[in-house]
């Protein structure tokens, strides 16, 4: 019981800190919204061009927006000694890391997903597939946050480590982006919601759910010395 | 300062042949130490002599170059003489950084620590009163002074209620009254059978502690 209580405490604290003063939970959402907003200017407003690349563009924006929030995932806790204390708690460290990632995902990705239907309209996605597309983005974003946490953990003690984190994480993002964008393309051309690429994406997310917390916990442990 | 009697602690700490190293610098070699319940130890030594590293090694954060650190339950309590695997089961660490978040209310932060270590939330208010921070409970962490932050960290220690306290310069930001209070706290913890290891420059307030001086070993290990 105390295990669940501790995990819920970590998760809710992450949300509270993210939404509190200077938490930066809206950073990813604003980056996402901003990058979609300039898309018609950069690519031209022609409906057929935009409509064709729109679903893929949303995936691109999601990927880059999720990178923005990674840097601060473990760094603050490492600097103020919170991480030391968490290591001394009876809760397994990988479970703590998982709760932290889920908290960060709730705080950061939810606002992003909330604006994604409007973003989809802006890049001329067929209104009929907007909601299923956003549902797929939601599943994908969880995977991206989990995988990204590994990179965030590796770069936790490096000041301005965002660049390094991006370099570590982007190659690991590739499979999720490939399957996510293919699933979106399938949706746009009238395919099923549970298309083969989307099932692959789900498998990736489940695998990340199992492995990423363990890997991130081990990586973050390296900085506590 | 009349807190209800807490559980009696009975955990021993044994260190054998410990060697600590930072980079190529050996800080401590062949260090032996045995602490029995109720002992207060003051670690002294010049800056850079390895006080913090020793505390961090005991807490399991720093991996020693050699040697063994073991915790054991004293005879007659629960599982007799059983070794304890995780340092987190028996020890609390108070470093020179205070894990206080600037953008969160003090009371919420302490509730979080209570949740994390499995302490009852009811004790949070009572503990805040004990360290003299009742008025500050609804303030954001960022506006607390250094001394108030240290008091908040002490409140966390009280919530965790573990046997061994590792304190790194606990008295430094505290005012006179705070130091007297810290002394009383340490005294009470020792009377309950707790072990206290504190890295200090000035003598610990009001309690008599066994002194342990870390030398300036300055030996360089051949690369």
C-alpha cells in the first residue's frame, strides 16, 4: 500500500511542480503549437500539399516538442539533493523513475495533446481522422517521453545538456516516429485505426514502459556520487 | 520539546578497511569504525579531507575503492543480528544541499516526504511545530531562509524516523536558538538508541560527541 502511496506522491508532485511557478509544463505545448502554426507559412497554404504532409508534420512537431521538456526531468532533483533522498526511500528506484516520467507526461503532454486537434486543423488534416490521429499521437507521446527519459538521465549532471540529450535520444526516437507517421499516413488514406504500423507503435510503447524506467534509473544513479 | 516517545532504535554500523578515493586522490585508507546504538560521532578534518565523501559512502551514494560498510540489527530486536541490505532502511542523510523546491509550499513538500517514506501524514503538522516552522507551512520553498531550510530538512529527518543520522554540517546556517534545538534533537535521538554521524567544524551544540578526525592524507595513487 505504501508503495502505491509513494508512487502516487511522486506523480502528483511532478504534476504540481510542472504547473507551479517556473515549472515549464506548457513549454512543450507552446513549442508544438508554434511549430505547427508556422507550417503553412513555410510549406505554402495549398490544401493538397498541406493535407498530404500534415499528419507526418504533426509527428515531427511532437517529436521535437517532447525533446524540449527533457532537460529538466532529472536535473533539478540532482542539483538540490532530492535524488539523494529518493534513493534512500524504500521504494524501488525504477518505480520512482516510472512515476516521475508518468507525472512529467501528464503535466507536459496533456496540454500538448489538448491543442493537437486544433493543430491538425491548421495543417489541413481531414476533419474525420483528426480524433483518431490525436489518439495515436497520445500513445506515441508516452513512448517518446519514456525513451527520452533515458537520455535525460544520462545527461542529468551536464549543464545545458539539452543538446547532448537530443543527440542521445533522437536515434532512439526513430522507430517510434517511423511507425507513428506510417500509422498516421494509413489513417489519412482511409485505413484502419489499428493498422499494422500503429500496432507496432503500441508494442514499442509497451517495451519502453518495461525497459526505459530501469535504464533511466541506472543512468541517473551514475550521477549520484 | 516534549515529543511523544518514538520507537527504540537498535541498529549498529560497522566499517572495515574502508578506502575512499576522488579521482586520483586517496582521501581515506584502512578506515575502521564501529558504532553502537546511542553513539554520537563528530567527524572533523580540514576542507577536502573526505568528511562528506565518507558520509556519502555510508549512505551508499559513493562507491568506496575498498572495504565494507555493514549495518546490523542489534541483538534482541526482531531478526537478531540480521544484516540490512539497503542503507535506506536504516539511515537518513542530511547533506549540505537542502532538497527544498522553490515553487512548492513547505507543507506539501513535507507531505511528499512523508508519503515517500511511509510516515503518517498526521505527523507532518506536529513535526513542523517541533522544528518551529508552523508559521511558514504555507510559504513557498523559495522564500525560506537558509536556516529555515535546514529546519525543514531536520523535519524530514524526524518524519523518516530512521536509526542512523548522517549529517553534513547540520548547524552551519542555524541561529543560536536553532543550535540549541539541534543539540536537544541529537540528544534525544541518541537516547532512543540512534546513531549520529555529523561532519562538523565547530563542536556539536550541547551534546558530547566522540571525536573522529580525518587526516590530511594527501597520498596520490599511482595512475
